C-alpha cells in the first residue's frame, strides 16, 4: 500500500476529553496528529479538522493497515474506560478494552517498528495511599479492575522495553480537570462522574444539588481532599515526555499533579464565587474506599522534564470549565439539538439544557428540571431489561449507536437492530458493532442525506425563528419533502425487516430517533404497536417548528390510545409560569410489561 510520508503522532482515543485537548496541543506545537477513536465515548467534532480514523484498537486488521499507510513516529494512548465503579461490576469490559486493546496496539507498533509510546495511566495504580504526597516509589496496590488494568499495562510496557526496545513514558494522572482556555473544548462524559462538572451542573440548573460524601475526614473542613491538574498542563507534560523519548530517554514514569490539594467543600465554595450562583448541597455518608487525602508528589516530572503546571489553580480550572458550561454551543464547536427540533443531530445533554432554557424563555416560561432525564431513562430501561420480557431492540435513526451501547451497559443480552440513513453515522455504528454478533446494522437511505442539516448554535443564534414555522423552514430546512420520503422509506424497511425475519414471536422495544417524524414512524408500523412492540422510546418535540409537525401531546395521545403508559414529558406548572422538564427523552411502557 502507498504510504503517506508525512510524520504523524497517532493519538488513540483522541476524540475524548484529554485526547482532544492533546490533538490541539500537538497542532499548536507544529506536529501532525492522526486520531484513532471508536467514538464510544468520544466526539469527532472535538478534533476539528485533524485527520480522523474511526475504529477500535482491538481491530488488528485496521491497525495493520493504519501503520502501513501512515508514517507514524510515536503513539499517545488515551483510549480507556475510566469509571471505577463500573469496572467493579463489569471487569471483563475493562480488561478487554483497556488491557487487551493496548496489547493489540503494542503488537501493531512492534510490527511497524514504531518505538515511542506515551501511556495515560492513573493514580489508581497506587490503591489506598500509605503516605501523602504520593511519589513514584509508593507501593503499587490497585484496589479495583480499572487500576489493576492500568498497572498490568505498565508492567507489560517494561517487558516490551526489555525484550523489544520499546521506549515509553508512563504518566500517572491524579484528578484531571479544566477545559481549553481557547473556548472550544470541554469535559463531556456520559454519565458525568467528576466533581467539578457535577458542581457546575448544579450551578447551571441541570442538577438540583451536589452530594458530599462524608464530612468527618481529617481535613480542614471534614471533606475529602484531591489534587486537581488542568488538562492543558497534562498535555504539556505529554509533549515534554515525547521530546525526552526522542532525545534518547528509554523509559520514564511520572506522577502528574500539583502537590496541592483542595477539599470538596473548597471546590463548591470556589464554584459559587466564580458562577455567582447558589449551589445546594446534599449530605451523604462516606463511600467505601474513598481516602481522605490524595495528593501527588510530581517533583520528578518537574526535575527531569522541566514540567511546571501553569493553569492548575482551582479558580482558573473552574473559570475555564464554567466559561464553556455557561455558553450555548461552544463545547467542541458542536452541532446542538436532536431532542428538540427535527432537523438537528448530535445531542449532548449539557448543551441541550442551555437550549431548553433559551427556548422556554422565548415561550415566556422559566424552565426548571424536575428529574435528571438520562438517569430516569436508564431506570426505565433497566427495569425493562431486568424483567426479561424484551428480546429484541429496534433502534430507528441510530445516530452513532449510543442507545445500543447504553443497553449493553445496562445488561441487555438480546438482539439489537439499528437503522441509520446517514452514511457517516452508519459507518460509526458499523465499526462499533463489529465485536457484537447480536447487533445488526442496516443502512436505509435515499441517496444523499436529504433534509439533514448541521447548524452550529451559539449565543448569537436567533432562536426565535425556531418558533416560527415558515421562517424556520425557509432559513434552515432545505428539503422537507425529501425528508418525509426518507422517513417513509425507513418505515418500509422496518416493516419489511419485521416480517422477513420472523420477529412476530419476539417482544420488541422500538426506539425512534427521527426527531419530528417520531409519530409518523409510530403510525407507519401500525398494528405492530399493539402486538409485537411492548415498549417505545421516542423523542418529544418541544414546540412544532413547521406546519403539521407532531407535538409531544399528539405523540403521547397516540401511544396512550394503544395501551402505552407515558412516563415522562414536559408539564406546565399550575401557575402557568413554569415549564417543568421531567425528561428530555419520553419513555412509554406497554401495560403488558
């Protein structure tokens, strides 16, 4: 195969939180990143115009082709699942991806004679701290599968160095935080588990309160103390580590932290100061395994690499995150919507809430959040899955496969049938489903994505046009007729698939992600709603934006008439002044379940 001779740094997991910042950092340093990401948790729009390959590091055929067709000089590895609690309940997922995937990556590097490897490790390899600050000589005794998987990779790297001449840098992060000062990248985890973004979600009204777990620790205010390191400082350390390897350093292991910790209460107090908003606190009991103090001794990185954190003051970290958090549509310059308007795609809950607030204000309402939508949706889905009455999931308009991945995470073991008309979304799902034999993906499209638009919504966007059907259609919606034809084609494909694959004996959950056309899809499947289909997940339209678009009430009424129990939608308060958002996604459960 012809090789691209331009030297490149392969950034594995480069569409994720830290990886996307690293891509930007490499570009600013005059280097060329090549991003490999399966988008299971990453976001392609976060890497801008950087060269991107969608795929999984466990795909050995893809890795072989990638190294054969690109001049890769070094690899930076960020791709990992990171939720400690999930690693305990599903260790196989973590070992398969974080450990086995890394071995496949190292083997591909060895075959291509690429010797520089920078690995994102974690303070979790230390386990319960025996002393603080923690230096690199602290005993390694991880207490969960996430930490153990990272530790195993560290040992493998040392063996590859001894046997094959691999040169590596292991960078053990403490608490990564912050966002790019330039204003277009931020932390976006689903679900979010990190303290600072959770606190700011409370400040913005997306959460009712922040839970503080324990207030009797031996710290200045009784709450846990952690070492927060700005993501930009982490990226600077990666660049310096790469330079050290290129200058002959064989192997190195460094802690990345500031050596200064902040308590949970200090984070909350600083967030109040930065946002000038109240942040309600709910007091919880201690969590098992939470050490009182976790602070890094990063003096070795400072001495050997000349690295010095420049952005890791707590106030600076929170200011950077709040700047992204409090501005609509700036995170990763991302297209917003999907749950609200029928022509939008790539929904992200944090930006969604901003748009909900702005639209509600245009309607003359204040918007309050009654429940956390995705958590509520998860509870409904988990209840269905645990009942074992659903054998098949049909996902119409599957976008990037996130709904299917969510189902697997919640424990669904049955068949998943995904239908997606947009080519780039279909390609993404196809890559994700490669390792799942019970996940079928179907590309139902009518030519070139008619009616699909991508609109960058920012603070300056005139949202009033959303509420004026004719003006909106004229300005933004290019081809409504073609989109209706596309929707009709999808329904035909869906009905044919049901009849041709003997699904009439199955118990099916139907999820439609076709925004404004959800009701038409439901009507299209006809009698299946009262027999084959036992549960439905639909998106509820906030406000009709063109003549004839179904409203949430119309969709709810249609389903209710067919025996479904609606469990979530918007409600106008009794005083008619407040619009209550119970859920973004509406879940409708058949009474038979």
